[in-house]
């Protein structure tokens, strides 16, 4: 592998998100982390956004369970502005001086890469950690699954570029807006339809087939106006909703228990590294059995009560780069 292949461009705003999180992590002794979105249309790839941790992550000095609800909502919002961005890996913080991937980090990356139908051949992991002298270290690693050798980890050379650099303009056709604007693009933002990869469509259909056969439930798949796929799952008087990110199964879904029309909707917690450890059927079954004691999530009602004329399709044929579902 040559030097160019090991190099990854990183926007200043993505760098600032990670280093800002490093400072607060060291101060409060809490891990932080989130998703990385990149443009891979040219080499070297360009990491554009480091999605913040989110308000409901389970954080500790040496552990982190990501806020899947926040991550997927943020990714969907960012892709409204930049539909050519894709999930390429994660960033996280070690609040103690630990300038290498832990065994847990490697285990999680390895499980992501050993899916039955893997969405990626490698994942890129960015790590922020304090140096010995109080300086700030930002390190990059690429974890691949090599035939005969298993997991292969190598360092990445991070080349930080301004948000309005020629590299950025060439890839995105514009500079990178402030993160707050990306996370809240507003109703006037327009973008090309999100293309659902064929492996994502196949995996969703296979998982929903297992839900139907194992749980004796009815399922209905729907494309929302924002380009997000959602499944409505009903068994008896109970209903579960699953919102799939375009990178599924690499990206964790948002799973909610409750009646869509009347609510309340209760989130079903997902484990960190969910896409490697999950069976969708198990999470859905937990949702079908969940009680109604938790508070509703009002934004989800707004999402699913999108007027029919705004839906991409009501009984969808899912667009993909290699066919339809």
C-alpha cells in the first residue's frame, strides 16, 4: 500500500470537533465519540464531518455507548446537504494518555468487518488523546480484514485542509458550512435522492423476513421524504418502528416501540457496536414486549406523520445502484 493510499484528508471543522471533545473529555474524565462521514469519490478520501457524541450517550472514563438516535438523525440531516457523504468509521476520545486502539476498539472494528454481507472492506478510526506534555494528539488508523491474516491495522497520515480548500470545493462543490447549519439544514435545503446500496436493501429485506417468520409479525417498508427507510412492524396490538440509515448494517437503526398514530414512542436501547452484535429480530421482539411507561419522543411523531404527498413512495421500490428491492 503506497503513501497516497494511507493518507486521508480531514477538514478543519471535523478536526475541531474531535479536539474540542478531547478538551472536555479530559476535564470531565469521560469518553466521547461519534460517526465519521467522508467523500470517497476520489483518492485520498476526504473526511468531512465528525458527528458529535449526542446528549444521551452512556459515557464513562473507559467506556462509551453511542447515542444511536442522535447519530442517525444527524447523519440524515447532513446527507440532505451532502448526499455523496458516507459512513466510513468512528472517532472517539481516550481521556487518559492512551495513543493506540484498545482491545475493545479492535474487537468492535473486527466485528463490523465480519458481517455476513459486509458493507465495507475497512473502517477508519480517529482517536484523540492527551499527550505526555499536555499537548493534544489526533491519530488515525485503518482496520481491514485481510485473507489469511485476519484483522490488519495500520496508521493513517491525516492531512488537515481548510473547510474552503480546493480539495473540499472539488469534492463537494462548496465549502463546508458550520456544523450547526449542517445539523439543522432547514426545509429549503435540496439534495439529490439518497441512493440505497443494493447490499443495504438486501440486508434489510433479509432481516425483515426473519422478523416475519420468527415473530409472526407483519412488516411494511416505507421510504420517507428525507430518503430514509423505515419499517413498520405490527403483531397483535403492538407496533415497532425501525428507521434504517443508508449504511445499514454498518450504521445502527433507530428502534422504537409504540403506536405511530397515537404514541407514545419509546426508544429501545442499542449496544455500542450494534451492527456487529445484533439480530434485528431480538431488538424488535424487545420492542413488541416493551411497556408504555417511558416518555414519548415527540420528534418521531413529526417524522412519521409526514404528509403523504411528501413521501417518496407509499409502497416503495427502493432505488439502488444495482437494482431494486
